[in-house]
């Protein structure tokens, strides 16, 4: 098992052109005292779906906000480490710049502007592109999500699933290279979760958008992901290809709900393992 | 009962009320997008009036040029105030921010007293604004009609701006949730600056209009205080509410004048009536007619 994970890691680090996002040893502190991320390392390959899994409070959402530099509003700050996007340092670029460069975050709870209409939400997705041909592009989004076209009222009155689709459609309007998704399955029925995940897959396959997917629903996420990282207590404890992780006994037990008797994380070799970066 | 006087006063009320509505919109714009209660809104208005007037009288510029220059000046002024005075206060308690805008209001009052003098000054009669036209048997000065038209134009522009333009939508998004706005690539700082610029600019226009209708004087800053009841009646964060509130206050003022003049003979009911309404509204509808209800648990 260990050897397998190592091989996967080697793969990732070999060809740096393939890596669209690389988070190196990032530490995030809130209110100057609360340490939330303790040296996060992950790499997302271009054209792949990378999943970031973990339980509540592991720091998944914080990681995404650190990447998109949205922490200032919550009094958080990256105090150590670096974030590289397309081979360039992006640790201290403002959120507007990052969106213009092609990183787009679909926030947890969808981040819909509820007192605006569906069309207005979609238009704002293209805010960073002043030369956008909005009308045609919105039609294109509607061809992906025909259900949205019929909704003329405020976005706040949409159902949860429709709001999630609107959030994804809005992300598409920004024409990003990399979409960060924060728990797209949150609060959705199993059938809708399936639909949303198949849309994410389509974005990846048809439009070639790289995706970093944060999820609690590990089973679904591993099904569509190429690589995955498992996070606990502000750092990565396990990584590998999605296939490897799905077959991993520990992952099965803790995240996929299978396995026999309960064990503690501490006794697991793979969870103790930590990569060295210097 | 003198019904002709009543009608005349009601018409006055509507015209003045629209102007209140415009200033109230400026106030709400700043409050909604930056959560700052701007007590210096009235002074913004007077400043606009003074700048335009001095350009016309002292520099001898033609009115339209002076007016354009005033617009530019006010927009820059709004941005400068935001950058220098209010940006450092982002995240500070609301009471400090309020103290600062009250301070700004006093500072501007004194400065304008010093620079432009204490007397009321009239615009030269450019449009024949003192001539009277008759609407349905009521005599109305042209200046009033122009002010009504201009108020309506400003409101239409506001509506168009917030409904259809990229920056207008961005401002609404920022008002709704700053983090979401940022995640869409909207610069919150830029949006704040824009809110102040637009607010100062439109207040300046209102100042010029008031200057033409009556005269420019430092006491015009009372409009900034009148706008309060208007804004509270409408609900602090509703642009439509601001317009409706402005109209209500304008009409009410004039009704109070009518009742006072005809029956009560107290005198000065005109100025205080809006504030009684303010108190009553706060008692029965604390969030105004159109405001968002915030439930705060302590």
C-alpha cells in the first residue's frame, strides 16, 4: 500500500507542466492565534478532477479560501508556505486577479445572490471578462441546464438543486481553467447529487476544466475523481489515485462506511506518514 | 377650507419630495453598499450647489460647463472622502463611523461658511426659471417643473444602472455579500469608492437643483437631516423605499403647513412634522416600509 502511494506521488511531481495548482506547505492562521491549516500540501493536475476529502472541520473550505485569497474577510491569513498557479506564485494575488487568471471558487452553500434573478447571477459570473458576449453565453449555459431557463424569479426561490446548478453555470460564465468546488452535494437528495456530479464530470471532459473538488461524500467524489487527498486536522494524511484510495482498507473503513472492527487513526501506519518538503 | 391652496401645497410636496427621494437614494446607496450612515449627506449637497454657483458667478463659465465640472468634482470628492476618511475605519464599530461622519459634516459646514460665506446666493436666471407655468389651474415655477423632471431622470438612471449594467450588478452583489462578490472577481474596494462617488455626484446635482429653485446657502444642509425620516420610513436599505419615503415626507411637510396655516396656527409645524412621523414609524414599523428585517438575538 505504502509503495503504491509513493509511486503516485512520484508521478505527480515528475512533470511540473501538468500541474495547474500546487499548494506547498501552507499554514493558515485565524485571528492571529488559531492555527487551522498546518502545512497543507497538494497538487492538482491539469485536466483532472482532484478530490479533497475529509471530515467536518478538517480545514477543507479554509484550504479553498486560502487558494482564492478570500480569507482576509474572515480575519484569516496565510502565514507560511506558497501557492503556485500555472507555475507562478499566486500566494498574495488579490481575489479579483485570481478570477481573471482563471481560478473560480464555487462556495460552500452555493453562494447564490438570492435577491437577484437567475440571469443577473449568470451575468455576474462573467464580471471579470469585460469582453464577454453575455447573451450568447447565457444561452449556452441554459443548454446545459434547461431547467434554469424557466425560472424568471429571484434566485433565492430556486430549489437547492437548481441553486447548485446556477452556481455551476455561473462558474462556467467566468470561463475558468480551474474550478474549486466546495461541497456541491451539500443538502441535496441522492438523485440530485448524482446529477450534479455528472455535470461536474461533463465540465471536466467536455470543456477541459480542471477541478478541485472538496467533499464529505467520499464515495461519490472518489467515483469521478482521478486523484484524491484525504485531510485531517489541517493537513493531508493520505493521497493517491482515486482507485487506490477506494481500495484502501482504512479509507473504506473511515470514509466509505465499510470495514470490520473500529480502530484508532493513531495506529495506522499510513496516517502517521508525512511527506518531507524541504 | 382652501382647496386650491391645499392642491398647490400637495404639488409642491410631490416636487420637493422627489428631490428628497433623490438625496435619500444617495444616502441608502452608501448605507447599503458600505454600511456607513453618512450624516454629511446634506453637506455634500450644499457643496455641489456652491461649486456650481461659484463657477458660474466668479469664473463666468456657462452653466452647462459649470454643471459638468461640478459633476466631476463631486465624484472625485466622494472618492477622496471614502479613501482618506472612511477606508481606515472598515471593520471599526458602527458608532465610531457615525462619529466620523458627524465630524465630517461639522467640518464641511465650517469650511463652506469660510470659503463661500454665510449669505444665500441666487443663480443668475438662466432658464427663465422664475417664470410661471400653469398646470391644471395651479401656478408652478418652471424651476420646480425642471427639478421634477430631473429627479425622475435620476431615478430612471439609477434603475437602469442597478438593473442592467455590469458595475451596478456588482454593487448589488457587494451589498448582498462581500465574500461572494469577491469570489466572483469583484473588487470590493473599487465598489466602495464607486458608491461614494455616485452618491456625492447625485447629491451635488440635487444641490444645484435646489440652488436654482431657491438659492444656495449653507442652511440647505437641512435636507441631509430631512432625508433621515424619509430613509427610515422607507427602510434603511431599500432604494425604492427611499424614493417613497422622500415623497411621503415631502407631501407630509406641506400638509402640515396647510393644517398649521388654516387651523392650528402653531407655526413651524412644517419643519417638525416629518420627525413626528419618524418617531411614529419607528414605533410601529421599526424596519420601515421596505426595509429588511434583521433578527438580532442578544
